[in-house]
C-alpha cells in the first residue's frame, strides 16, 4: 500500500542553476512542510502541476536522497489561464474568502477546471495499485475525488480543503455548487480547519443537494462520508529547536540591534485576504495618535510574491508599496524608518530569527483558512505577543493570542499599545499556553491521524502512523 498525494503545487520546484543544470528547491508553504516528511519516510507518488520545465515528467525527490516520485503534469496555456488563474483564483478563492465582489463566474473557466481535474484524476488512476490511498488537496482539485470514485468504487480517498468553507448564502452564489459538492463527496474523509467550516459544508450538502447529514457525516447512496475539523499542525520540534539554536539567537539579536527600536513583524503571502493595507493603515493611525512611539517602534512587513500575473495582485502590490511610501514619507526621521518592507520569501532560518526578534507579531487577515504563520510564531518566540485576527481559523486554537478585528483600524491601533506594554510574565504565560496546544496537534500527528483514519489502521505500516 502506498500514498498518492495530489496537489496543484509541486513539493519541489525546478530552478536552473548557474551551471545550467536543473536543481529542485522546496516550495514555500504549508503543504510541502506537512507532507514531504511523510513521503520521505514512506515513499509513494505525488502528482502536481509542472508550472515550469514541463518537459520533465517524472522526478525522484529530494534531490540529495530520492525517496519518492513526483509525477509532473504539463497543462496547456489555455487550461492554466482559464482554470488556475480563472476559476481557481478568480472564482473559488475570492468566493470562499467572502470577497464576492471579486468573484467572477465564467462557464469557459469552469469547463477548463473540469478538464484539469480530469487530467489529475487520470494521472492518479494510471499509477495506482490495489490498496493505494489517495490524498487530494485543496480547492484546485475539488472534482478529483468524484472522478476517481467513478473509476474505482472501492478506492480509499481523502480530501483536505485548506481554505475557509463559507456560509451557505455565499457558497450558493456559485453556479456549479452541486457539481462541486458532488466531486468532493467522492471522498471517504473530508478534512477542514475549523468546526465552523464543516458546519457550513454540511449545511451546503443538506440545502444544495438535499443529502442526509448528521454530525460530521453525509450519506450519499450507500456510502457515508466523514467531514471533520482537523486543523493542520506545524512541525513543533523543528521550530522549537531552530528557535533555540545559538545561530538563530544571534541572528535575532542582530536584527534587533540593527533596528534599535521595538519590532512589529508581519509575514504574509501578498494576497488581498491577508489584510495588509488595513494593517498599514492601523500602524499609521497608531503613529498619528501616539507621537511617543515615533522613533521607538518599527513595523517589518515581509511579503512573499504571489500570483503576480493576476491584475488584482499587481494592484495590491502597488497599493501596499504606495502605503509604505506614504507612511515612511510622513513619519521617517533621522535614523528611523517606520516601515521596513521586504518583497521576498525568507528561508526557514531567517524566518525563525525574525519570529524570535519580534516584540509583537501581527497576523491580521480579513479571512484565512487557518494561518500557519501565527502557529510558527507561537512556537518560536520567547518574549513576543501574538495579535491574531478573529477571522483566521487558527484563532480557535490559540487562546494565548490577543484577538483583533482587522476591520477596526482604531481598535487595532489601541491593541498595539496594549501588546507593547504587556509584562514579560504575561507574555511568557500566553506563549506557553499556545505551545501546549500546538504540541498536542503537531504536524506529524495531523498527517498520521488523517492517513490512519482514511486507510484503517491494519493497512498501514507503523512508521506512517507516527509510531
Ligand atoms: P497560505 O495562504 O499560503 O496557505 P499560511 O497558512 O500563512 O498561508 O502559510 C504560509 C506558509 O508560507 C507558512 O508556512 C509561512 O512560514 C510561509 N511564508 C509565508 N510568508 C513567508 C515569507 N515571507 N517568507 C518565507 N516563508 C513565508 C493556505 C491557506 C491557509 C492555511 C494553509 C495550510 O490560505 O489559511 O493555513 O494553506 O492549510
């Protein structure tokens, strides 16, 4: 028995090095972090879109010590434009995050989405052996479970939906609501990040499909589909060890020394759901209202480039850079620049050094399926405060954070004062509270539990169960 993972994004992306050879670099993001270790331990196949170098079809990874196979799917330019940029990022993503004014529903894009899902399902079926378990990820591949089920009625299929599942009145704006639900319900086990998302999903099954549902289950003919809240964890041991490493401690100290002020940290993909302009407006209002903070607090915004081809994302970048320029133009003074803006990803070591250096971490999405950054900060910081949006799924699990409403610019600015004045003892208690919760829901347990419940304990080797 082996695991076949399907995701839009590949775990390692090809980069042409100075020597002209292709090297494989781990992709930034939660999915690679979550599943690469288990695939490295157990082997198996990962099926993903070959965004670049489509001529390379099969590769064994990681490069240094190959442990599993990646089947790379070349998609046509039209399918990428219509399905990925169109239906996925222009319809499903905004709709699921409650940005209905940005959602565009186009028949041609839906047709391409179906074609791409068909391509993934065919690739999985072509390499599956009896007893293999399929684990499909995220909104780009919602139809895949149904397509695999049709060809293999007895297959074990799991699905994880990584973004919010919105309230029914939002979901039913989608012209293909039935088809999307039918596709997902091909799975045996559907995981989401919060109980609210699973409730919304069950309501959609009842109201859109007329299906019979109970707590955490949907009946579809003779089959029962489990629908559960299983928030993804982080690799606690790695984060804690990295945060305690003297090299990181030293790096964090250097970051603090260079700033010579208190540090507010923000780390996001540059996406309109993450609330970056609203947060910058709150920081500006904070500086306006508290002149004493000028020269004593710096906001460091690290933004990873994302979906740069899409006009909405290019506009957001321009907007954010304009706001950063405006705040710096208005408030900078000798030797102090209020906002430091980095438009790039950080490697893991740099990232953890930033988490350690920060006096407060601002995670203020307008809507977020979960938000791993909040968890990573809680695992790494020794004396910082986490400000966390009530609209991030992770807020359910991190009671030690200070809850903020990202739409309330004045409120956010007052909360900043509270965070920066918090006594060290309280900060430590809050961090420890969060770390305890995170240890109980570690990434390894998340993966192992999902696979165990999907496959049934008897069929799985011990290592896969985290034993
Ligand atoms: P994302 O929207 O990408 O994920 P998030 O959960 O924050 O958001 O994960 C981002 C990952 O990328 C984190 O592991 C973080 O460390 C890393 N990252 C972010 N900015 C970075 C930077 N500047 N440099 C380096 N690394 C950076 C989607 C959903 C989320 C859900 C995850 C996992 O939108 O809600 O939590 O999937 O399910």
